[in-house]
């Protein structure tokens, strides 16, 4: 039964590649994170005609995501550069996340992949507005999509929240910076392999490299910090927290943002500040972290 299910899934993944020309002569490094897609990924890409070199495809039951996959893409970046590959693909352990690496070894997060797919969808009249990201999606993505006349909306963090907003608005494309992507034309859940196939199809059809497809996108500098939360503290209703955040916001440009939220999984407060000036961000994050720490602890 397992092999039958795997074959059906492989066939489905292959069917999402709709370009007449196969991926012939495309040199792809595939990192399976020693996880769920370690067999399926290389088979599907080989079937589509790519030249595939696999890493992170030797699971032993304990090494899932260990120094490999989308959470640790350094080896993939080094490998792409070392053998002059055209592109690298890294899934996470359960295969629902993907990040990619361009021909220079530069990492493309979910934001960049969402940009590439949104531009292509619009060009071929497949896009249903809006494109959906989250509160953590880089402002550079929002600005770049706006330049192409594409509406962008933000949901709370989590791919289920993205799906909910897509269903509410009738959109068909969304994703998180972490690489959870939802292509509603194919599935209502994140699937890293299907997302990667869509990006490879754009590369093949346009005859462009990933770095060329990224022209027009400028990522805004972003800094992130976590603060341990030693007690129950409702940061959303705290006036002191709001004042501290407002003080930082007043020092940012019109495109600058502060996101301060409780972690959904750990006793942490997560802080993110985004703006054009990296040096100022480094100063402001230290300032805000100290103030918030004094308030909550």
C-alpha cells in the first residue's frame, strides 16, 4: 500500500508540471532533509528530465533535519556553488516547506519564491488577487508586488491562517517566509516539492536563472530577537508595551515596521523590526528588547 500511495503522489507531483519542455540540462541539487520526500523528490525531478544530485537523502531514523534541509541550507548553498548547479531545492523533514538556492548560492526564502510565482501567475492570467503572506513577510515583497499591480494581504503567522484568508478572499497563492507555500491550483496545504516544481517550470519557460527572476525585488533589512517570558503576561493588552513599540515606530521610515508577538509554541516574546537602515535597526532592536524585558520580567 505504501508503494502504491507513493507512486500516486509521484504521479500527482509530475502532473503539476505543465510546460511542454522538460527540465533537460537543468542541474538541480535536491536536499530532502533526511525526511519524508527523500525518495519521491529525486524520482520526480529525474522523471521531469532534470540532472539531479541528492543530499540529505540518507535517513537513519534520527538524522531528520540534522544539518540539512530548509532549516539548515548551508550545505546546499556550498554544493550548488561547488558544482556550478543551476538551482538548489531544500525541503524540511515532513516536506511541506521549501527554500531554494540560486546559481550563485544565494538563499531564496518563501517570500522570494512567492514573488516569482505571483509575477508568473499574473503574466499568464492565472493569478487571483490577493496574494497572501503573513505579518512576518518582508515589506520588500509587498512593495515589489505593488509595483506589478498585485494586491497583497497579511494573515497571522501559520499556514492555516494563510489558507483561511485565501478562502475568504478567493486568492489562489500564499506563503510564509519560512517556505510554507500554498498553491491553491494544486493543493490546499503546503507542499514543498510541488512549489519547487512550479518555480522550476518558470525557470524553464522563461529561460531565466533564479537570480534573473528576482530582479525587481529588494528585501528590506530585518532584525529579530526573542525574549524569555518567565511568567504569564498578556503583551497585547499592555499599555507600556504599546508605548515602547510606538516610540520605536516613530523613528522608522514610512516602510518601517515593528512586530511584537507571543510565540505560539514557546514561552517567548518575539520581536521583529524592519526598515531600510541596517545600522539603525541594530540599535533599535537592542533598545526595544531592553525596554520590553524590563516590562514583562
